[in-house]
């Protein structure tokens, strides 16, 4: 059984084991409990920072520093820690399960904490109330080179938003035994549902397509057949109305309310009498109070509430809702709703005791106190909350919400007590039937069954309580990794090979992957798994992880020592060891699923799979990817569209991995949510209406929230290659020209971003000239700058050193391309500094302007952005740091300019080079060189002087020669770049250039 641990002594609660479900008494102590969790993490956060300051001071003393191959180290308890330019120690990886280097560096962590190494830093998680939900977790992270939190670069990140007692109910609750219905079952190509309701064994599912006649299908769950199709209604007077656009359904008692948007009415049908038409609710159109584009309906004991496109929700007394009053019902009162007319919003309404909840999908929700309704008065909402779920369903005393890629359960009383905020879910799931939860067309829960609708299927899942699963803390199993080189050839398959035909490449069942599952595990049956590496790199020490629906804790199915690029292996579960018993991913216990996995029913639908690695840095990078785009190959090959080859498909996977990584970065998130201030020069992002105030114009905070989530949750990208244009894009297809397939390694993501932007959310087309798809503003230039910034930072899954993995540009692959690869493959010059670079460098502590070389300054330990800020000259195609030094020559102090030459890893000199000499008064020449390590560097990093020219003491701008075959640094006088008169070039002429030179600017 799980180890019982008591926190009562320190958080002041009654002595109850944390492995028990939280009682009502414990509920009253949740606030105190959370304060304790935060307090514990804050204490450790302060200790880590204090320790780092102590070590930084320690490293400032040269006597405490060891130099090895030009790199600086300190030694603690026999362990050597490399120092970076901030004097932060990097933690050496000894072995994945050896945490002694972390414990030595931070000795105040007890056994209550789990420690793990990550990219030279460490992660700290409390075993009893912490978790690894990065970005929304309960953990501490140490990054020697810094990371981003709340828009600031920091060395230590703290997250406490989801701290909670780590206990596991042995009665596991989940959804399973799914019934899956396809559009073909309903004679449709895809579902276009706006609503689903259930009455006894019958499902009522709308089909609503613009400019078509539509209907409601009635499906019998028991007999698995359509038993009726309601295409319209016939009134008691014999008039027949066809349904056009249908927005919502609502069932009360035995009546079905049908919200008919285009017909400006709500029909009421008798569910117990062959769907006979009872009445119409249009209110009274003769008095000008009729409905216009109705959107939703709901009722309580006293009133019926109907929202439409106008800015007031109609309130009708229930006594008025009779067949005699059909279409002539008085509006008793109104509820203020939104601003102005809004025809196309999707609205759901729910009664919560004395309150009415009105949710506008993915926009906002409003709360009204129905006790305050008065005749003839427009009631204002009690509250409007900006961030709204996609869908809300009421089930008894709970609300089920579909939001941000998950389903959450909220107790209504808790929701009300929390001031109508969805901040304390009782449970949530992020996957269902092996698929990630996305924005459903609708959800419904009734009769212990959850119904979800997407374009491709309707799933009906039973709510199951299973007592077969146990978790035992503080135990672990010995696991032997699967050795790839010992697998039988029949278990191995190569994918995306040059032999793949277009038919294979465009078959989504064979060649597609979610971009956040690039090491993908799929159960082919209860005893067999198929594991695919969709990466162009060999991955190592791979943990194949899984978790059960509804349980937010991962376990490790097994480990694979190595998996080559674009390789699929098929294994029996038994290859990983004992079937049914698995270590938790954070090694704090063992799951036992033996009973569940030994039954005949298909348990694999209950599992979500993932991957990780404790040692492979590439895998750790792709693990951070947030978007869930399904990457597939288009079959388009006419007009400007050209056939794809496997070479294209492989490069697209590389390119989209980087692009998704960019969209997952904290830098993207920071600039996106502060777009106007940080990137737009005071102008907000804008949509199809252009740079104007109003709908689809300038973004509001709600728009930034919505589109951030919508972009990450875009369903798929069908990718192709085009000719004659830079690219083509829409919600359904994205294509770019071939030069982009190899220029992306150098940061040129603009065309891809432009075409992606045309279908930004995968649902709507965004026009050229909008901020989604404009070359001069918005998403395209921002993603180009972000890509170049991350490349300079060295923080991408694939960098230019990886371009030969696929070798798209190589002559040997010419037969798989359509055109020669002739575009110049080169990084932007160091002098190019974009808005991301400037933001990043604003927190740099590197010297500014001219500064003396010292023992503590190590050029090689600068990060790439800082190196780019060191002024350089071009010599024989190499970019070399410039320098200056003073030397006494013939009784005079002369300031000379040259470049830095590395003698040994610890020793530098400033030299003019063999082609430049100093002419003495007797006509002889010599080449001046500084004393060892006695010279000045030039840092162009100077935010307060940004844009100003670097000048010498006499005010002349510093300049460098760019002409082929020449090099050097001088100063600009009368538009000529020259040095002091005594400096000569090897051809016998003074170092003097009237053209072909450039200046330096601070940035």
C-alpha cells in the first residue's frame, strides 16, 4: 500500500493520512495546506539563490578556480563544476540515477525531495505534494544559463500553482468501453454538429451547414440505428418550415427546444409523441420584440431565457410558454449581453441554482442572479469572465468544461464559492480513447456516459470505476533496457525512405504524426506496441511512458537504449519486463495494472503514451513542444503544386519540429501576449478587418488568449511544395518553395510563417495584409526574428550543424528535388540585432564599449548573443574580434588597432597581422603585437548608446575595410577609412581606403 505520510503537525490539520480522499473537514483546510506547500517551495527557492550567490562570490577568487583546457571549474567535495560567464556552476552528469553532484551543490535538500539533472541544471520536486507539470506545476528548476519566467530571465524558476497531496485512490475512475460512430453511419462526409442532447436511449444530433437545408438525426443507442430525421416542423395550422442553420438544442421534461437560427425562432417538439410540433417561440414580432438569429435557450422554474444576436437576452415568464401564445409571447425582462449585434457567436446557457451561466464559446462567460429579475428592467451581469471554455455541460451538481485541450469537472457549489471562476477542478482528463482532448463540437453527459463530437467521430464513453489498479510508494523495479542492436530484423521498419511512393507519403495512416509525439508509441493490440522515431536524429535512453485516463501520473512501460532516425520497431510488451507492473516516471513508486491488463477487454484505449529521456538533450528539447498539429503530406501536384518526395517529407518534419519548438518557447509567449509593446511598435495584432477597432480588427486581451490556444491546438497541417511563388496557404493546406527547405537552418522561417498564418487556427482563412500573413508586420516577421534569435542562442532541436542529416541541398539528392539548391546558405551578420536579441541582451552583464582583457573575462564562455556583440573584422572570410592596445614606439605612445589572436586557451594577443606593419622613422617596418593578455576588447552591447557610432578619442568613427583581400580597423576621416600615418599594407602603401569600408554601431 502507499506509504502514509502526515503533514498535520506543520499545517495545523487533524491527523489524517494523506492517502485518504480529502474529507469535508480537510476541504476547510485547503487554503492553509496550499499556503504550506508554497511556503516550503519559497524556502527552498531562497536557499538555492543564496547558495548560488555564495558560489559566485567564491568563484571570483582566482585561487578557488581550476583551469582545465581553458575552461574554469570549482571543486566541491571532489566534484568539479564548470563555471559559465555568470560564475554559475554547471552540474556534471555522472549517471542518470546518480544525484550526488546535485546534492553536493545544494546540500539542504532532504529525502523528501526528488532531484534530477537537466541540461547542466537541476529539477527539484517534493515527493509528497509536487509534480512535473512544466509551466503549470509544483517544482523548482535551476538553469545555469538562465530561463524565462514572467517575462524575466532568471536562473531559478519556481512553480506552485498545482501543488497538491500526491495520493492515489485505488478505485480508479476513468472513461472506457467506447462506442464510436463515424460520419458514414449518418450518411455524412463529416460531422457538422452544433449540439447533442439525450432523451432516454435516443441521441439528438444537429447537422448545421451554412446555406443548406439541415436536420436533426435521432439515433437509438441500444439498437445502433438512426430512427428519425427531423428536417423541419409542421405547425398546427399546417405550415411547414425547413431547418436551415441550427444553433442549439435543449430538453426540459419531455420537450425538445430547437434553436433555429435563420428562421428567427425556437421550435418546441413533443419527445413522447413522434416529435409533434407544440409551439414556436419568436416572442412577438408584431411589436418589434421578436428574436433575431436566436442562439441558445434554457429555463428554470419561473422563466425561459433565450439569447439571440442582439445585446439583450430575452426573459419570458414560464406561464406565457403555451401553444396558445405560439409566436406571441411577451418579453417579461431582459439581461444585458455583450456589446452590439453579434450574429455568429456560439452560446450555451445553464441554470446554477439561483444563477444563470451564459457561455460564449472561446470568448467569455457571464453570470446573472435570477433573483434580481424585475419586469421591464434590463439586468446587468454579476460578473463577466474574459477567458471562456469551448463548451460547458451540466451534469447533476457538476459542470464539465472543455477548455485548453482538456475536460475538467467542477462542482457547482465550489464554482459559485470561488466567485464563479473555474480554478479548482475536481478532476480533468487530457486524452480520451488514446486521442488528445481538443475543442469538441459539443459534449454531453448523461446516464453515466460521456458523449463527445468532433468532425470525424462521435464517441460514447462509459464512466467506469475500477478497483484493480494499485500504486505502492517507495518501491522500484529493476528494468533492463531493450537493446536495439539485438532486435530481429523483422521487428524493424524504416519509414520516409526514398523508396516511399507518393501514395505512401500521402496516406495519413502510414505517414503522419502529432508534432508533440515525435517518438510515438501505439498499441496494436493488448500485448504489442509499435514505437516510431519520427526524428532525423538517433535518440538514446528513451523512456516509453504511459498514464491512465483521468490519473495525472505517468509510469514507464520500458526503456530503449537507442532508436535510429525514421525507424519503427514492433515489440511485445513482455520485451520491457514484467507485464503489468511499472515504475512511476518520477521513481517514487510502482503501479500494478496486472489485473486490468490480463482481462480480455481492450485496455489500451485507456492509456495515453509519451516519451522522455534522462540523458538525451535532443529528446528533452522535443519533449517541450506544445502544439499538437498532425503533420501529413499533401497529394496536391497540379498548377503551382509539385509532387512531394520523401526528401521533402523528412525535411518538413525537421522544419516543423523547429517551428513548433519556437511556438512553444517562453520567448514566443512573452512577445505574443505583449505584442504591441514588445514587437508591434505600439500597434496591436489585427485580423481580417484590418488595423481598425472592432471585431476582427485590433486584438483585445481576449483575442490574444484565444488565438494563442487556437494556434497550439490547430488540428493538422497538410504540407506540400510549390513553384512560381514563395508559398501558398489556407486552413487546409500549406506549401512553400524549395529554397525554404534548406534556408530554415539559418533562421529564414518567414515564408512558412506567412503560409501557416493564412490558416492560423486551422478553421478560418486569414487574408494577405492581416497581421497573420503580412511580410511587413505581425506573425511573419516575428517568427523570422524569433527563429534567428533562437538559432543565435543555440536553442533549437536542429541547427545548421544538422543540415547534413537529411542533406536537402546536396547534389546527391538533386533527383529528389525539383530545382537546384542555389540559394545562399548563411547566417545573418553579427551586426544584425533584432527585437528578441535586444530584449535578451538587456539583461546581460557583459562589459560595454571598450574594456580591458582580464583573467576573469573568457571570450569562449560568452553565450552566442554576447559573442555576436563583440565587434569583429573580416579576415580571409573569418570574423575575428577586434582589439586595441597602446605601445611606446620611438618615444611616443601609439594606440594601435588589430584583431585578437588566441595563443593558448588562456592566452591572447592583439596583433595587426602579417599584412600590416608599422613604418619607423628610418624607413624600416615591423609588426606590432600587444603584450600577452594586455589589450582591450570592444563590446557593441551598450543599450544606452544604441544606434550611436563607435568613435576614437578624437571623435572619428571606427571603421573596417570590407574589400576582398584586405583587412583591418581604422577610423573614418573625410570619408576615408585610415589608420595613423605610420601604418602600411604589405604592398608598400599606407593603410588608407576611400571606399569599401563600414562603421560600427552600439546596440
